[in-house]
């Protein structure tokens, strides 16, 4: 009565503006409370937003008015509307020196802003200043804001001051400092991990409020690592005992219960510390028994403490007396008329079942009665308990109740949950095969496609494997019962797709196993299913597979297959289906039916579906084939991650062997180039021609080393690899790797090509001396050269061998060999090496004296070789027609392309002169056509021989 008088006086003062608020604000609160619809409320709030926007723009607003506007903004924000236009005014109010305004500003920003808001940076300075204030009310307001607004990045800015406040003289400040430190731990455990010992110290604080505040962070710490706080068990038990004995001030009582919230938190902590620890549990038994005995069960808070005691008893090492006391409390809960107490009793009983199953038997009838309660939440909690209480003796009652409840509810999510529980219980505790099949049929029939697909697979596996016993007769009876029940259910009008899949599978596997039904009868039923559900391709796929099994079993048994007309039409329909899966199944059925009994028995043996299938994931049976292919020159398989450049850095060295495929960066140190190995040239007659097929008249690629004629081992890492690179010029083919012919002087050159002449050897030898000083060329540069210049960075050699020729003098042949032949040479500097970055001068040498017409697919006849070869032991010396493209002096487009062949040679070193004349009959294309192609290439502005050595051949034929 006194409280009503007080409220009346306050309302009377409020109507007169006694709260310090204007009548406009009170009318706003009153109108919002009297709004009859959400639309009316929104209209009032939107009108208020427009008013506040206009008022906040006024200059020199009095502080009292600004405080009222901020409070009105709080109303707007809490009703779900945007008040962000006034956030900055709340932030400014936190800077005010007046305590009421500062507290109002802190209250507003904690409700307006989140810890990641942009305006937080404007409040950190104010919070730091207020934490150092002499007024503890200001400090408390700042600590309240710290708990809400400080984020991970700003924790270091205020952490030292919060830790210092743990020793403040005011208990309210210490309590809020503990709460702030706990909040820091929740947001960033690493930032305050070195300060968790402060929570232990505050546990011994003289003020119960500070001690109670420290229990929350300690509960979080014990939840993560209980072993580290085992030494606090005695302290927690002592505190709980003092609380239970009412040694705390009366101000902490709630409904005559001594500090119930502190008791609840302590019981939660003790449950964690006593779990699996007998010694720690024994120290708790006394105080737990006292609390259960002294707690008042007539109030909700007293029942809450009793419920928490039961949870603690169920978690620690079991004690018979405590379990008996807990069972008595549970009985009171279940017999109560309150749904809340019944719910607590059901939940508590579920916790004690693990320790004492006989307790559940005493309350089984009371639990079943809870299923009749109209409260749906209580029903669901009861079903969870029934699931834990189920045994072979009560499984029929419990599962039947669960199925009935599943049929009555419309919540698809919970219906799926109940269906899975029913299936699991039926599999574990089924009293008979008939009951099991009937229960599963009900579940699939009423739950439909809501049943998890795993449930259907588990059912099929269970029917196939049986109940795990060695009694084959029992398993056969189970399968026969399933077939009989499914044949009866097929006639129902509407069945779920998943249930039909199970039916088709069972009929296909065991429809004719017991001999009661013929193959024609079962196949007819399957065709009826497929026809009735023609829109479901999954069901049709299961049906056609079942038909294939039935016919396969008939063929394997030596019986004639009598295919019904409807089955034949069904198969023909699937043969023309748009679904490739259904087509394949239909064709497989036709193929299986046409095989003999032995083959069908090997393909589809009866009753082998439970055998384990070993899968060779490494495909080791292909190892022999792979090794044989690699020996023949095939490239090894490279994993996809390595092909995409995602391989491990440690594997990059091996990946460099496949530069044409791998484009990742190389991180290993550069290797110094190895010194060149000198070798002598063995004379090879150019008249020895190796027959080459027309498709391979010229090798697409030659091994090219950037260090001249060094050994293969020394130059393998520097060569441009063109394996798999498409040609930019010539025929649209891919280059193929060629085997190295180093140190094979007896091998004949292809297409009559001779060894590298002395001029090229001189140039190569000069390049050797330069490149020995270089470090390894970056593979990226090689790839760039390959993309820009067709894969060659220097004149490509036509010789198929890797020997070095001896140095020539002045571009003439070696005098020690006694050569009397005179060559026509066109002196020109060699093409520049684009990968050569040295400052050494380039050695000028003669061009290779290889007759290109010998390699132009019969452009010159055999008479040419007799006029150019005077000595069998001397390399053929003839002008290189490609030099015409590289000669800067030959700029006239009208110049005869064969003019150089009939002119007198220059620079001869012997007295003899050889004049080469072109025969009248020349094989190959017309010279005019060749000249037109040559002019076209020159108009493109490219040097054809520097781009690709095969260009001249492709242009001429």
C-alpha cells in the first residue's frame, strides 16, 4: 500500500513537471503508451524525429533541454527507429563536468554505439580522464561505458587504469573494475592473460558484492581449465557454507533465500571442479546435503537453488545419500501442478539416469503422464527423457507414443528429429522383426521425405546385414517380412519418394529370394510403381535397377526370363529417355539379360551386397604401364597443384625439368656454370643421308644451349625447352622433344645435314669463353625469349650432334685437314645473342657452310652434291641461302633469289675456284612464287631465320 502511495505522488509530480521534464516529453511517453497499433506508434515516433532534428539545430541549447532531447532520442532508438543524427550530441554530453549530464551521456552512448563505431575514438580520452576522477560516481559511470564500448584495439589504452581501480577504496568501484576486467578477458583473452590472478585475489574481498562479481570470470576460467583451479575447491566450499548459514548481510537475501545467485554460481563451479575427482567431491557432500535440506521449495528461487544442487550432484562423484535426496526433490517437481517445476523435474531426472537407472523406473508413469500435458515444450522435453529411458521392455510403448506425437505435429524440423529417434530406438531394441518393419513403415509413411536420407540407407543396410547374429533363418524371416509388408503398402495412393526407393531396393534384392513370389509378379509391381510415379526419376532409377537384379537372378539360376509387356514398354521408354542415367540403366539391363548364366553370376552375384569393397586409391595396378610409358619417353605425371604453381618450394628444383609446363618462381640459389669440355670433331660425310618420313622431313626442335657447346650436363639447366610449345610460324604442330646425341659421332645427320662448320664452331667457342663467366640465366627471361623469338635466342644449329668444331682461321676451312675446296662465303656479323649481357666484343665468324637446298625436300637434285663435294674427308662447303635474309646489303626486292649461287665466291683461301650452277630442272615451287613469299615476309618487318629456322622451308613448299 505504501508503494502505491509513493507511485501516485511521483505521477502527480510528473504531471506537473516535477521530474524536471517538460510536459511535451510526458505527452510523448503517454501517447506512445496509448497507441493502439504499430502504425499509429510509428506515426508518433516519426513526428517526434522531425521535431528533434529541428530542435537540435537550434543554437545555444540549454543543458537541461539537451538532456531531455537525449532521453527522447533513447525512446526513438529503443522503438526501432534511427536516431543516428543525434549520436554526436550524446558523445558531447559525456564531456560535460556536471555529473547528471555526464551519466546521461554515458548511458546514451552505451545504448547508441557499438564497440566498432566510428565515434568510439572520441570517447576514449574522456573515459581515461574520468577513470582518474576523485568522484567515485564518475568513475563508476566510466567503468560502465568501458564494459560496453571498449574493443580489442582500445583495451591497452584503459587496461592499466582498470587494474589500478581493483584496489579502490569504494567497493562499488572495485566491483565494476572486476566486471570490466572480465569483459576484457571475454573480448581478448590474450590481452589480460597475465592478470587472471587478480580474480583469485578479489575472491577474498571483504565485500560480498566484489566476491560475487569475481565468481563470473572464475567460472569461465574453470570451464576452460578445471585442473588449474583445483586448489580453490576448499575456498568455494567455505564461501558456499557461509552463504548457506546466512552469514552475509540481509541486503543479499532474495525472498528469504540467502544470496541465491551467489549460491547458484558457486554450485556451477563446484560441479565442474568435482567432475571425475573423488577427493574434491567428498569435500562437497556436506554442504550440498545442507543446502538440499534447508532450501525452501515454496518459492521459485528456492526451487532454482535445489535444481542447481541436483545438477551438481549428477556431475560430481556419486554419493548414495545425495542421490536419494535428489530423487525426492525430483518427485516433488514431477508431482507439482506447475509446468515449470515439471519441466525442471524432467530435465533433472534425465541427468540422474546415467548414475542411477532405477530412479527413472520409479517415475516412469509420472513421465508418461507428462506426455498428455497440453504444454508442447514439456512434451518435447519428456520425449528426450523417454529416449534415455528406453529399454527392451518399454520400447514398444515409448516408440508408439513418439510415432503418434510425430503424426500429430506440423513442425517439420521436430518431426524429422522424432523420426530419427524412432528409427534409432527400433534398431536397438526391436522385440521382433514384424514390429520393426511395421514401425519403420509408419515412420516413412507419415514423416515422408522429411526423414534423413541416412535413415533410409541405414534401414537398407540393416535389412541386408540382419541384426548381427549368425542365425540366417532370423535374417531371412526379417527380409521376407519386409517384402510382404511392402507389397501390401504399394497399393496406397500416395507414398513418399524416399520410402519408394527403399521398397524398390528391397523388392529387387529379396522379392524372389524365399520363392513365394515369382519374378513376373515382382517385376509387374515394380513397373506399377514406376508408372504411378513417372515424374520421379529417382524412383524410376531404383525400379529399373531392381528389375535388372530380378532378371539377373533368373538368368543365373538357369530359368527363362519372361518379360511382361508393361516391363518391355517401360524399358523401351527409358532407352529413349532424356536422362543419361536412366538410359544407361536400361541399356545395362538389356546387356545383362543377353548374357549367359556364368557371366551374370559373376556380374551380379546373389547376397554379396554386404561384402567389403577394397578401393585402391593410388591405382597401383597401373604402375607397370606407367613405368613402361616413361621408359619410352613419356613425361611423368605432375600433380595439379604443381601445374598451377602451388607446389611446395622444396619441390621447385624438380619442377624446373618441366619448364614448358611449370611457370612458378625459382627460389634456390644460382649455380655457377661448369667449365666447357673440349671435344674433337669427327668428320662425317654429308653424302650419308638418313631416310626421313615425309611428315618428319625436318626435326622441329634442336637442343640449344646458351653456353655454346658445353657438355649436356652443364647446359641442361640453361637451354630453352620448347616441348609442347605451339609453333608461331610454319605448320600448325607442336614441337616434340629430341633425344640428346652428345658423344655419338657415329650417328648420321638427318636429311643429309653435315656437322657445324668451322666458322660456326669458332663463334660457338667464343661464346663458351664468355658464358663461363655468367651466372645462370633466369628462366623467366628464357620464357620471354621463347615467346618473343619463337623459342630461339641465338642461331639454331642444323647439326644433330653436340660436338664442337675446331676454331677456324678467318672463316676458312681447317688447313690441317688438307682441304682443297673453296667455299663461297658471305661475310656478315652473326645475329646478336639477346641473352648475352656481357661487355665482351662479339667474335665475327663465317656463317655455317651447310647447303640448305639439301634439306628443302628435293629442291635440288643429286647433281648438286657431286659439284660441291671434292673430298670425302672434307665437310661440305656451300653458301647459306639464309644469309641473304640476314645480309643488310641485299635490300633490293627485285634481286634474283638465286643470284648468289652463280657469282664468283669471295674470300677463298685456296687457289681453286668452284662455280655452282643451277640445273635447268629444279624440283620444288616456282622461283617467282618464292620471291612473292619472300617479299611478303620482308613487308612484315621480321627476320624469318631469326624467328624460326623452318620458315624458309615452309615458304618454299
